[in-house]
C-alpha cells in the first residue's frame, strides 16, 4: 500500500525535474528544489475544484438548514408511512432546488493525505539508503538510481533536502551538515507553516461560528473538538518537526502547501460571501437558535446549582437532603424519559423507512411489495411555494396536528420566514394551491 503512495509522487517529481532540467536548462540540483514547488502546484490544482465544491456545499447546507428545520419540526412526531414519504419528498425537493451535492467534501483531505504519506515515505527512503550515502543506490518508483543520488546531494541554503534534525550525527556528517545547521534552516519555515495552519483553522472556526447548528449535539461536539485541535495541533507539529524524522524537503513542502491553502480558503470564503450571502432572515434564525441554546444551558446550570445548594444545606437539615434527592431524581427521570422518547421516535421512523425502501426495491424488480402497515390519515398538504423564494410553507390542519410538532398560530410572529404556518392566513391558502407532496 505504501508503494502505491510513493509511485505517483515519484512520478510527479520526476516529471517536474525533467521539465525544469531538460527543457528549461535549470541546473540539476535547483531543478529538484523547483520540483517541490511543482508538486505543490500539481496537488493544489487537483484539489482546487473539489475544494470549491466542498466549501460551496457547506455554504448551501447553511442556507438550507432553516428550511430543513421547518420540515423536521413539522414532522417531529410523524412515524407513519405517509408522513415519512412527505418528509422525504420535501427534503429531496429542497436539495434539488438548492443543488446540494455533499459527496465532494471528502476528496480534498483524501488527496492531501495520500500525497503527504507518499512524499514522506519517498523522502525517508532517500534519506536512509541501506547502501549508504556514497554507495550504489537503488531506484525508487519512477526515480532512477542516478535521480536518487542527485536528490540526496541537493542542498537548500547549504543543508541537504533529505536531512532532518533528529538524524544521527554520523549520518548528518555523511550528508555534509550538522544538527545546528538543520535547526537554523527549518525553524523559521516550520514556525511559519504552523502560523499558516493556525490562521487557516481560525478562519474555519470563524466561518463555522457564524452558522453553528446549536440544535445538533454532533455539530457542537465537532466545534469543541476543533477548538481543542487548534491548540494541540501547533504543539504537535512543532514537536514533530524538531524531534521527529521530518526531512527538510517535507518542511519546505509543508510551508508552501499551507501558504497556498490559507490563500485559497480565504479567496473561496470571500467569493462565497459574495455569491451566496447570508440574508437577514438567516442571521436572525441563527441568532435565535444561539439564544435558545444559551437559555437551555442557563436552565440546566440553574437546576444543578439548586440541587447542589440543597445538598449543601442538607448537611445540617434532613428536609433539604430529601428535597435535593427528590429534585435530582426528577431531573434524572425527565432526561431518561426525553431520551427514550427520542429513541422510540427514531426507531419507529427507521422501521418505516426500511419498509418504504423494501417496497421500492420490490417494485423495481417487479415483485409483489410487502404488506405495508396501516397508515394514519394524511395530515394536510405540504408544498414549497414558488412565489416565495427562500421560504418554505408546511401547512397542517388544526384537527390533525401531532403533539410534537412546533406549529405557530397566525397571531404568533413568523420566525424569519422559516416557520410552519396554518392554512387560515392569506399566504397559507395560497400555498394550498401549490404542489402536493
């Protein structure tokens, strides 16, 4: 597997070396330095379209979230087949309308990981030749024995590219350098690469902070982990560069790649802010969601403070101890009941979704579909109104509403254009003439 990573990297470096040395007439050792620059250009050129699709998909998901939340809240308690079909149809229609394609998001990190592993293994093989520095070298990938010998003796500001600070003194002496020379060269590039990494993570955190999904525990946990990584990764990178087997060429590649990444991400961020801006109703929605999250946290802290206050006073009073125990048990029972309710709803929806998928597969094969469980009556018509771009209307009749949906009455304020609405109003009646699910 590692040889598969080494092979394409050696081929790219060989191609750029031939371009600079054979076609442009650049001196051979300088051509190897420029081949590192060419490797950065090649990798970033491959990643650039996918990076744009990744950031664009993330931006579109932010714009879609208020609409998806309106659908999810309206169908929060619907576990029947008709409700699931309506919810799936609305979500699918929204994704098509916003042209949402999240599949490209994993490609840029995958390409960068393959390139870094391949380059690291290639340089480490060159830096640690089993036959010695002055021996007859073996070919590695597309690099011939002569290429390996030439790269092994290529220097940058007097320091060989395969050398690294943690290398043994005798091996550094064979390469014609010392540990102090290697440290003096890599330290500024290493620190600058770390700074670029931190700035890139800070830009990503700022972008996520503007539209963080406070209703999702997963999104909150990922944001907290990213904050911890922003502190831990710089320390790890500096430690690896100074005390690990990271050749000088890796540090230089890392410096150029991180500088490119920071510039590219900043440019993409500016373009997305211009082409897909957040409207005032989106900002109001995110602000309201953040305030609701802060209110929930404040209530939980108040409950904990009350219980611990009763426990402290219970050191001298049996009555306070009893109250603290009762409140703690009620809080535990409420959390357990809420968790069980969410789990039951999720399980019921999962089973209904399995039945729908099984029915679709059977219909595709021309077989008799399995017997569907008896469905409850349909709960109104649901549509995305074309005359109100950027807004979604989910209409549910009063007499057929579930107990868990969050439906606003006509006299309540419209939650920035993303809430559910009864069909009694003028806009609601107009929506009933739209497309049905």
